[in-house]
């Protein structure tokens, strides 16, 4: 933790010289820094909205310019926790203001106040509104303390300084009665369907008394029967058998929910090492031609590698992913990202690939290489690299929360409300469906291809215009686009992108081209007022760019380098380069590289990453490169990357899997073979075994 906190307090009623306050603060910082052993850093919390030169004077002090520091404003205080970075010293500057209420404002202005209380309980609304404004028919009150909320500007109204926070007050949860305890485990829809099922069975027995002798509900639940089961007809046997399986699953799920009412929903155990991946049949996806990672000396990992091409990436939720730890943690933390939308991913804890040094491409014979490496080391040692990474993750979370807020409150049942809905009881409904399909000899095929013909050119295409609402992930979607309007084509691409349908093929007859939506494209995020200046870290400016614009290229899909708009980015590496250029009396221009189109070859993509034009190179490229051999025009990064494996977490157990999970599949197979063997013995030796 940090060692010291210095709080600077100023009173409006007491005039303190600004120079004396600065001198006193500098002496305190210098004294603590001299007596501090090891690495010393100090942060400044400036709680004042207006800048009066106090913080600037501290930053420009001659004997403090060589000490790494960080300045935080009121905007950035909500983004980062200084306790996580453990600075040696925190300087807090605030102003204590004498509290001035409505009653003593006039006292400070050499006057007095006369407060009148208005009782509107016995008068009309119009008369109450009149009394709030007027003392008499001609004289108005100087001020009314009752707040008014309106989006339009009104005469005689002033805006308040402190905003009011809107909230909703609702009744608290009541204790469940003994009867409610037995109702809560199932959702209301389940109880309604069970009631309808019982009524339907009784109606079936009532109208077909000759066919159904036994009560199917009593026979399935308790075994009470009028006629022996083996003497009944085939329809009655089939109905009782289906109901027996159905009620068995429902009763077991019901009892399990009551017993586990105070526990969390059961999950399968998460994989922790390569043996678990092999046992669960999870392969590690590796894109062919990607030279960032090598596995030649790891036979155990090589056996789990599944090589795919960059144009044939599908079933993303069934594979593990190898990547840099910070990037994978960022992907997992983003609720809207593809890896966190359909599955729960974690980092493999008990297996690590090791560390790798990043290499940044620089221009040939660049004089900036040494300076950029020095500045990156300073940022890494001070902790700004970690701070910028935390800042980007926080911004992504805020964006996801805002998207959820704009989308409105979902009317669907929450997954964590503790009740079993219709979807969780899917195995029970499947038993009924399969039983009736056997009875009716109907086995319809599910579609494997859906063809959409787009000829609507005068309106924006939405998901409601299509004839289907839920598409299985294995279903191929083929779109024939015959509209000359290019906006409709863009709407189609955005539509299937939002829905996450990655098996979509779109044929554009206007240009005779095909689009394969096999990659989820991450959208740029608009970020404002979230940038934190690194302060005056660079004092010894031995090199001066003299206004030179450093050109930097970057692959636009990197999650940790977010493009706000063209040539404007946010991220750890981007802020390091941009801040370095600013303090070296220069500027920065970013160029995003898009290599996802089918017309762009790997050689052309590699050329775009290095050259602005045929005769001019980029000064630097932010795309990571891991290689054991030293290459020309490359510099090593100061901060090593830790390579880890991201794997799917344990899947959620449904009501049927709750009863299968306790035993291994080999145990179930042994039991099934034992039962079949017993039945065969009884069948062939019926004379000896009754």
C-alpha cells in the first residue's frame, strides 16, 4: 500500500498565499522522497473544477521534474483505483467551503430571510401554484424552494448546481409461506402446462373409456391401476410409459430444487489443464499461417491443436483459444463480445505457455526507436500501461451497460431468479414429443439451408421482415441480393452481424461477389472525456521531433486498440506512442489496416502493415510479432506478454443432465448392458426364471 497521504485544505474565509502553499507542498514531497527507499511515485488528486495554476506549479518544480507521477481529475477518479497501483505518495487538493444554506445566504449578503410555509392540502392545484409564486396579487416571492423538472427553458427559473438522482422505490421481498415454498421451484408456465396435461389425460380417459382402462396420472405417479399394465392395449401402454418418464424427471427436478434452494445453480467443473481438455474433447483452435505462437517443442499441446484457415472459422464456442493474457481477459470481460455472448470462457489456470517479448515494427534507421523504447519502459515502471489497460476494460463495461439500458428492461425470465422455466424443462417436453412422434410415425426433417431473396428496395430491412425468428447455429443461410440499393446490402450485413449468425453466405448479383460472414466484426466505440494525461514524465528531452508526424499502422480488429474514428485510437500501446510523440514535440497519425476482405491476400496485407505507399514506410506498426530470431527493423518490447489458453467453461447442467453427471458414461453403459443382459436371460430362459 502507499505510505503517505498529504491533504491540502483551503478555506474561503481565510486567505492563504498561493506561493506559500506551493512552497510548503514541495518541501513535504521532497522530504518524503528523500527518506523513501526504493522506487518512489506520487499521484495528485485535484478536486477543483477550475485550474488556478497550483497543479501546474507542482509539475514544473525544478527538483520534482525527474520523479514519475500521475495526475487524476474528478472524471478519471471513477475509472481507476489508486490503491491497486500502490503509489508512494498521494497529494489531495481540495477546498473546504463554508456551508451556506437558504437561511444564511441573506446573512452573508447583509440582509435577512423570511420563509413562508404553504399548505396545499385544502386548496386547489391552481391556487397552490399561485401561492408558490406570489405573496399577494402584485408582489412575487423572491425564491421558491420547491423543485421543478422540465426540459424546456422557462422564465424566472434558474438551474440548480447539484443534480437529483432519480430512483425507484419498490416493496421488499416478503418471507415465503410454507405453501409458497412448494410453488416457487417451478415457473408459473410450468404449473399451467402440467394442469393442462392432467386435464387432457382425464378427458382422454373419459371420452375413450373402452381404450383407456386405467387412470394414466395415477398409474404413472403411484402405480395404482384397474387392470394389469401388461394386459392393456398399446395406446394405453405408450401413454403411461411417457407419463412415467415425464413425472420421474419432474419429481426429481422438483426435489432437487427444494433441497438446493439455498445454493447456486449447478455447473460442470471448469477445465484446468490439458488433461481436462483431452477428457472433454475440446480442441485448441489455431489459424493456419499464424506465426505468433510455436508448438514444436510441446507434444502434449500439439495433440490438441485443430488447424483451421482464416476463411473457415466456425463453431467458435467449441474450441479453446490461445492468446495474450491481457487481451483474453479483455475479451472475457466484455459482455457484448462474441466469446461472452453464448458461452462462459475462463483462462486455463494450471497450464501456461510462458512469456513472449513483443516486437514493434519501426521504420528503417529510425532515430525514434531508442526514444520510444525508453518511454515505454518509463510507462511500464510507473504503472501507466496497467492503468491504461484497466481504463479500456472499464470503458467497454460502461458501453455494454449503456447498450443494455438503451435496449430496455428485458421481459424474459432472468437466468438467476432461481426458478425453472420452460426452457430448463426441455428434456421433459422432449419425452412427450418423441413419444407422440413414435405413435404418429412422423419424423420431419429440420431445415439445413434457408434461402432469402431480397427485392425490397424502398424500406430498411429488419429482422421482423424475415419469415423465421430462430435459426439453429448449424443452419446455412444463403441470401440472394437483387436490389441495386447499396444501403440494403449494408443493412443485411449489419443485421446478421448483430444476430451473431456466422454461417451466412450473401450473394450480390449486382457486383457478382459473395460475402462470407465467418468473422464477428468488432465495432468502434466512441469514448469521450476518458483520457488521462501522463503528466511531465519526460524531462530530459534529448531528442526533438520538431513537429514531425509519426505514422503508425495497426490492425483495426485488435480489441485493446479501439478506433474511435479514423486516426484516433484508445488503448495501452496507442496511448504510449501518442504520449511519447507529444512530449517529443511531435504528433501522431494512426492508419487502420483491414485485411478481412477476401480480395486481400496475405502478401498484400503484410505490405499494407509496413508501407503507406510504394515509396514510403510507416514509422511504426503496433501489431504484435513473436519470433525467436532477430529481424531487421524490429525492436523488442519492455513488457513481456504472457501466453495463456482460453477455454470454454463448464456448461450449465439442464434438468436431465443433473441425473447423468454423478456417474461416468462408462458406468451408465455398464448398467445398460447389465439390464439388457438380464432381459435377454429372462426372455430365453423363461422356463427357469419367472
